[in-house]
């Protein structure tokens, strides 16, 4: 056995090493994986939850944004903050337990496929993930954050097999 705390060579670079299910309720979840200190990892968030951004309730939020499910490519229907004065930033936080106007990380510009890949430097610890919202009690579902083996960027799931049947909104 190789000690993962002292050696980064225990996995295939760019391969999936853990999928963490992140509930959109308030409860944080901790990865099983310890991310080696100072090592650059790639993390990928995907999936959607229902958070009460639209009525009637429907899956209307991804790792960074709330959007309009009936028109998910309409940027006018996209926001990354709660409405009103709270200014709370929506989305999945990592090692950021305080729910306020500045959530980290930023998962990037809005993507109607709701898949976001970011670079994340390990801290010699597991990561703690929680969904940031102004009102959690109406939230339903969970999202996924994948942790990839460092050393290579994971392949993009949208072009892994040349599939070209993406049409965006399907009505
Ligand atoms: Ca909510």
C-alpha cells in the first residue's frame, strides 16, 4: 500500500477518485479524500436542485446559479444571488461555512448544461461542501462534486464521444 499522505502517485492523473453528493439542504458534507497540500486538483460540479427560485417548484439551481428551468439558456433568468437585500451568493461552497455575500469557490460563467470544472489547490485535508442559499427549508435534491486525480485535466464529458446532439433547451 502507498500512503496517500506522502505520495501523489496513487491514482491515474485525470481519473475520478471520488464523487461527493452535496445535499442542497443546509447540512455540510465532507469528502472521504484528503487533498494533498499544495497540489492542484480539478473539481467538477454537476446536477441541479430545486431551491424555490421559480414557482411552481422545479429544478432551478446548479452549483453556482439559479435559473429558469423552462428557459435555461435565457441569461436574463439567471442569477447567482438571492433576491432582496441579503445579497447571499448561491451555490456550492468549499471550506466556506459562512453563508453570506461572498461564496468560494466561483464555479465560473453560467453553463446551461450545469457542469462546471475548476482548479482547486489541496490543503492537506478533506474538503467540506455546503449549499449556500438564503432559505434552505424549501430545497430539494442534491448535486455532485467529483474529485479528480491530480496531474491532468479530466476529459470533458460533453465531448468524450463526439456526441453532437446537444440542442440546449428542449422545451
Ligand atoms: Ca431555497
